[in-house]
C-alpha cells in the first residue's frame, strides 16, 4: 500500500465499468415507485464520489451537456486518465478532482456546486472512518434540499457467508511481497486449494464460485480492489441509515426495483411478520434477513416529499432497449414475476410501435390491469425497457464519447461498458465490441458492414474480415434500431 492510500489499493487502477442503475432516470423511477418526489432540472449538478477512472461520470456528462458532473477520486492516476479521456471526447461539462475526502477543507467544499444527485457507488464498504466522515460532511454541505444519494455497499447479513472468504484473501495477500494483483492471485490459489480440500467455512456462494473461476470471469484488478483494502467491512442498513441521518438524509428505497415491492422480496408469511414492524430500518433488517443478496443499492433523499405513486409514475415514458423482446420475466427469491398473456400482448405490441407512457401501458389490457409499480418492475427491472427523460438529444456529444471510449477501452472483456445514449440521459449496457460498432456508425453512418470490418478488425486476413463482417451485421440487426431510439446515432 502507498502511504497516502489510507489502506486502499493504489498501485493498480480500478476496472472501467458502467452500471445501468446509475442512470438519473432510473433513480427517478425508483423514487416515484416509493412515492417520493425528486425534481432534477435538465441542468442538474451531479457528483460521483470515488469516480475511479471517470468512465461513468464522463458518460453521464456526455449524455446531456446541460449538466455539470463532478468526479472526485483520491488516486491521482485515476484523475489524470479521466481528464485525458474527457479531452479526447471533447467533454467540457465535467470537473475531475484529485481529492482526499478525509482532508477536503471547508474552502474546497465551498467551491463545489450544490448537487442534485450524488453517487457513492462501491466506496462505503472499502474506506476507513475518516473518509466516511468526509463523505457525510460533503453530503451535509453540498447535497441540495430534495436531492438524492445513491449509495451501494456490501450488506449484512447477506454478506456474512462470504466473510471468511474475504478475510482469507486479504490475510494471505498481506503476507506476500509484490503488487496487489500478483498477491491477490496467489491468495486465490490458496482459496482454490482449500475449496478443493472441502473447507467447511468456505461457503458455496455466488461470490466464491466467481472467485474460483476468476481467470475467466473477474478481472484481477477488480479482485484486488474488492478484497485487499485494509478498512473493508460490510454494513447493516440501519447503521448506514443512521450515518446518513447525520447529513439529514432519509432512506427512500432501492435502485434494485423489485426490492421496493414487498411481495417480490418475501413470501406471504414473511411479509406478514415484516408488516408487524413500523416502516424503517428494522423492517429493512427483516427484509434483509429474508433475502440472500449481499449487496444493497440504497437511495437516500435530503428532505423527502410524498405524492401519490400512480400519479408520479403514469407520465414516465418507457422505450424498448431490445428489439423483438419476449414478455419480460423476473426471477426473484419467492418465484417468478411475469405478465399473463392477456397483459403482455397489448403492452409489448404498443412498445414495439414506439415509446409509451406508463399510464397508457397499464390501461391497455382489457382484463386485470397491472398497477404502475409492477409494470415498471417487470419492464425496467429487466433489460426490456429504459425510462426516457424529456429533453434535447446531443447525438454529436454521444458519438464523440463512444468513439473515445472504443479507442481507449476496446480491450475490456464482458458487458462492463456503457454506450452513451442521450435518449436515456445515461448509458445502455454493452460489450466493448458494441461500443466500437456504435461509435463507427455514429462517425460513418452510410458505410457498409464490410467497410466497418476493415476499420475495426485487428486481423485483416480474408477469413477474419468475413467473420468480422458477419458479426457486425448481426450486431446492427439486433441493436441499430435501439441505438437510433435512444440517440446513440442519428435517427
């Protein structure tokens, strides 16, 4: 560890990634589902605490140049890379700060804008108390009345079964010389050997299964940043809520939409027990005890105003983010949520015609009509739809971002990147290849798949170009209409 790192991993950059729930329109939808009024202006100010290499912050800035986006990270290498990326993409509405929140002074805080939205994605679990105090101080001073915080963290009791795994990896790695990545890789070999030997306290959890096949599924840098920080500790929601209350923030709901619907989190007997307890942290604890998930995506608001949920949800516009989708199904712990055929057919047919309001969609079925919340969970809690905020679309800014992202991060494996999509006011989750193809279509809208293959293929042999052309044709068949719908490329 570097002396200035405060026990965090500083010798290796964090992974480049984008999470769909970061979209302001998605967070707005979650607030509306919980009857909470959030009214961000088109020129909203956004802050990402722990922005890493800046991908998500810069994507949000490019998605709507009317915004001001501030990214803060303690690692100067991260900020240097983010600033270079911003210059390449021509993004002028992002401010990227190299700052230690534990030491951020009052004068420095005063120079920041007041924020409508603050992200703390993947930071709370991994930092020490001085940094947590700095986060609370920043929220207390700079989150606007009515503004929201999106805070994610490893949660108890769901993470409890993985506590031995995390402690083992960090403890073994602490004994080894060298950089973070070789140390975490060697520690995982110890984990693999113990798992093969039948160690009973290495519980068969999704995280353990991912770690054991890490060469294929998880980047080494992710593993180092996940497991090696000195101050790592998961948290109970009640403790996080108590800390947020010190900044006058109250819990609103979850960015994981189905978790806002009790019937999808608990069976009837469990729900009956939960309802004996007043709404608040203790009821959330009961829900957490009934769920297996180890990670929470909480939304807090500074000054909650309430309104009728249906009235808030009905004007929301939804657009398909997949072509020719099947009726959505959502697997949750208590079973599978889905529309019946009499509901699904008119709803999906209307969406195929173009973006629709929630109010119109829920009134289309002739029989039982879905309520607004369950409709939003099934359509936006699955990859079927995205909410489409009103406003102008700067396709040129999106094209510049996507071209710069493809050029800089084309090596990233897996569905970790996002395509800048002004129609969503955020991103669409995508493979790196899809980002590259979308960028190429934006820059050269009239070219053929063969011409695109000549530019994008690493190998220009005849067989490789043939394969690349076929791949590009397939991606365009599946994705081009979606990209046009959401302003990734010109309509």
